[in-house]
C-alpha cells in the first residue's frame, strides 16, 4: 500500500503560480510512474501530467503544455507540479497518483493504482 498526500493548493489570482507537492509513504516510490489529474466541479477527472520512474520522461495534456511542469525527487519520495500563468479554468481539485504499471498509458486514470485525497486550486479572475 502507498499513501499519497498532496499539498500546495490554494486561492490565487489569474496569472499567478503555484507549486503542488505529492509525498508518497513508501521508499519504493522510485519504482513507479507518477501522475497528476484534476477534476473541476461537474466535470470528469482529467489527465494533467505524468512522469516516469526515473524522471527522464514526462507527459503533459495539451491544455497545460508550456504552463505546467512535472518533476520528482526520489530521494524525498515526492513529485511536484509547477503551475504558471494560472487561469480561472484551472480551478479544480488536483490529485496525484501512482502507477505500478511499467510502460502503461499514463494519460489514463485506469493506469494508476493509488490516489491521494486531492488539493484544491482556485483561480480568481
């Protein structure tokens, strides 16, 4: 079992920045791929970004490319999501997730085995 705890969300004005963190409980964290998803009110959960176990490969949704950056620090069992130039449409609960599946389609929520509780990001216009 892997426990994930997200932090770093909050209320920010449009154009601002945030850094979300996701801390994992297990030291075998470095063997997994990690992803970020978000869910806005009344909408389905959507893929945001993912990073390979080594940190050498990343994926991003087209809607966030150039503004969102995913990274990880395996020594701290933590994955980060840097969000720049925030827009009101970025308002959502952001979730991190862990995949035990090597080479999976990390854009799909079904590729992930463990999920955090989420952190709220609210962007005011």
